[in-house]
C-alpha cells in the first residue's frame, strides 16, 4: 500500500477515535461525580469530577500533556491547579495550562521525575487515552494579581501556570519572561511562548547558556512590579535573594519548604482517640499519627494536596504548607508538613 495512503488511513483512524471519545464525554451521565469517600479521620475531601482522558501526548523531552474532557466544568483563572487522582490512589497536583474560556476540558502537563515517588511515572507510563480519571479542584494559590508591570521566571515545567498568565495580560502591559531549562528540547511549549513573548523573552538553556542572569532580569524594575516565579528550589531561592525593594514576589514551588521537618519535638493529643503522641525532631505529625491511626488519609506528603488536613482544637500552629487559605489556617493544619510553635497541639482526631 502506498505510504501516503497508509498515513491517511492512520490519521483517519486517530480522528475517529478522538471523535468517539468526545461522544462518550457528551453522552455520559457522570458529570459531575459525587464527593469522594471521606477519610477515616479529619474533614471530608473536596468534591471530585470524573473526566475522560482524550489526549496523552509528548510535548518535550520527558513531558506529556493531558487533555481531560467533561461537561459543565468549574471555571478557573490563570495560576490554578488540579488534584489528579491516579488509578493507584496517589494524588498529584498539576497546573492548568490550557484556555480558561474552554469550559469542556482541562489541560495539564507533567514532567517525568525518574527518582520521584512514582506519581509522574504513573502519569507517563500507565495513563492512556480513553481512561476515566478523577480530578478535584480547580484551586488557585498562585493567582495573577493586578500590577503596573510583571516579571515572570519559569524553570522547565514551571512554565505551565505562567503560560495562561501570558495569554491573559492586557495589551500594553509591561512584562518580561525568563524561561530556563536543562536543554531547549526539554522545555515544553517553547514555540508557543516565543509567539506570545517575542523580544520580551529570554531563553536560558543550561547546556548552551549556563545559569540564567537573574541580576540583569531583575534590574531597574518599576515600583510595585509583580515578580512571578515557578520552578525548582534553587531557582525560587535565587529569585527571593535578588528581589528588588518595592517589587512583590509570587512563588509556586515544586517541593515543600526546606524547613518542613523541624528541629524540636512536641506533643500532639488526639482528643477523640484519647491518645497523646510525641512528634520527634526530624519527623512529622503525620508519621506520629499514623503509628497510632494507620488508616489516617494522606497522599502527597508535601503540603500541596490537602488530603491530610485536620482540625486543630488547641495550640499554636506553625503552618508550612502551600495550600491553605488564611481562613482555613485559623483552625486546621496539614499534618504532613506543618508543626507546632509551642509544646503541644490538640487535634480533633
């Protein structure tokens, strides 16, 4: 069979498969899904949607893009993320990088972390088009605020929450972007970013350019410039160190704060269980609680997903998460990373 005809047949089959998936979305009665089962202890987790994975494609070295389709999807704004509930039960957080005006689908991207805890490998190797997946959210802890000027700093997959921000900026806005990565081939959406940013873009590929020049990027900023940074710990720390006076910093980290494990011990009373535990230095409240209550719900262990949120009845909380609002922090904590500022906490467990 001629090569052109074979290619046309393959393309046609792929198109029919995608149309079939979309018909399943439109016809399904499952949107939205009821709430997930409540955890054994603590507050029930947020409501979930069950969506259809209609695209799973490689967009850069080690990066896949997922398109999840449904109906009547909750609205979102640039900077928002989803909790993706994987078939194994793991929950991972991914920034939305599609179009907020598209109310029928969510788009996220995930980098493969070969030495991680298994979530990214599951996304890359075990998810496939046609699967139904649960998501929770969207939530936004990295919103685009109004400012006279902007500087964006993205490290690798950290471009994903920033990409919708670039699309949303009004014409005439003063802004610049530094996009850094190990190699150009590993940097997702690079060509789209080029089209949006033009001469406001600086690309810093480590194998070609070395370390990015943050001093030059952050020099001579207008008063009240909003500096947005999403990337690995080294990059966010470097931006924090160089932030000029008068600028405001907005961070989204890939990992929890380095001080999430404390240096002092404290006691935790589980009021409903009638037990008192010691949380040693170098360990977490979650680890101590699970030794007594092994069915306590948790997932990310990094202060991102909210699965382990517990109500606090007494004690001064040392919040170290990246998730809770000021209102939520008044009476609850994420026990995977947050600690106690005093000698004792009382949890409603």
